[in-house]
């Protein structure tokens, strides 16, 4: 995962300006491939197995890393689903629902893992707000109200 991060950081697509933020989703999808995620998952399963009889602190460390990994995996699933949502301009109700479900999982994972592993509030606020990463929810999810309405899905409570 560190090598993947380094690859993203070294990419000419990554520039310190909000106008380049839309370069990130396809870059992330090129780097955080199923192959990479499956390899990382296998290593985490191995770590979980190796720490079963060890002091709890080691299992907690593996669980902490696992939470960040699962967040990354869900974000990549969200990126793939949101591409379908954008292509259909929200009319693909199945894709919109899938995007909502992925973010429900992210929210539950965040609550269980705690803010030091995944800071859901900051993440969702940054992606759906008007700051540097604003407007990214239509690239990673959850689907915006515009897409929910196009799919005939009621607004969030």
C-alpha cells in the first residue's frame, strides 16, 4: 500500500490545485487495482492468523490497518459505481443504490474503527463541500441529491 501511495504521489496527474482533483479517481483506479487489493488482503489475513495467540495490542494494530484497507477497497468500489452513475446521469437507479450502499458500509466501518483509523466526518464534508475536494462525491460517492433525484430515490433524511 505504501508503494501504491508513492506511485500516486509521484504521478504527474497529482498537482496541488483543486482543478486537478478530477484527475485522481482514474489514477486511483489504475493504482489500487483488484490485484493490489487482493495482495494486501492476503497479507492482512496472514497477519491476523499470526497474531491470534499474541498479546491483544498486535491484533488491535492489525485491525487498525485492516480498517484503513477496507476503507480504500470501498472507495475503489465507489469510484467504479459512480462512473456508472455519471455515465447514466443518475438514471441507473441500481448504480445509485449501490453507491449509497457502499457509503453506508463506509459510515459503519468508520464508526466501528474510530476517527483515528477513518475520519468519516472530515472525509464526507471535504468531498461534498466546496473546498479543495468539493464535488468529489459524484466520483467516489455517495451519490449527490441530483443523481438520487434522477434515479427516483428520495433525499437523505
